[in-house]
C-alpha cells in the first residue's frame, strides 16, 4: 500500500495513493484502521475508487460497518470523489450529514480534503 504523509499543524495525515480497491469488506476496514492507528496517523485520506462498489449501496450496511471502525478508533477520514454526481438520495443525505459531523468527510479534491484538517 502506498501511503503519502501530510503534516498539518499537530496532525499526521495518511493519504492512500493506490489505484486499486483497498476496502472490499468489513475486515479490510478493520485491518486498515489498525495499520493507520498503529502507524501514528490521526487522519486518513482515501479516494472513491479505493472502495468496493458495494460500499456505496447503503442498503447492505457495509459503509456503516466500515466507517464505524474509523469512529471507534477516532481516526478522521476524508474520501475524495465526484459526489456531485451521486444519484441516490439516501447517499446524498448520508454525505451531507457526515460532513456536518467532521469525523467522516467527503471532499471534491485533495486540496479540499487537506483544508478540512487545518482546524
């Protein structure tokens, strides 16, 4: 796995640079969170294409199960993608509500994601 490190103020941020799907299931989520946590990162940046397409179907519960791991370990997550094109009303609502809480964030670009962590 390619990890690019960013430092913003007191935060050590990991950006996953792989082009492959990283998260296919809940176990992948737990393993990734553990690796990031034990490597001393506060925050993780990932890209939309690094998640299995099943993640984006909220009905199956995969997104909730994976994202709960980040919440439990108190690791902030920013997911970069083109979320303006989302057709699902429930997914649009989920993205909007997540961005309000600041634990799980959805951003349009790396610059937007990094800006979230300047506070």
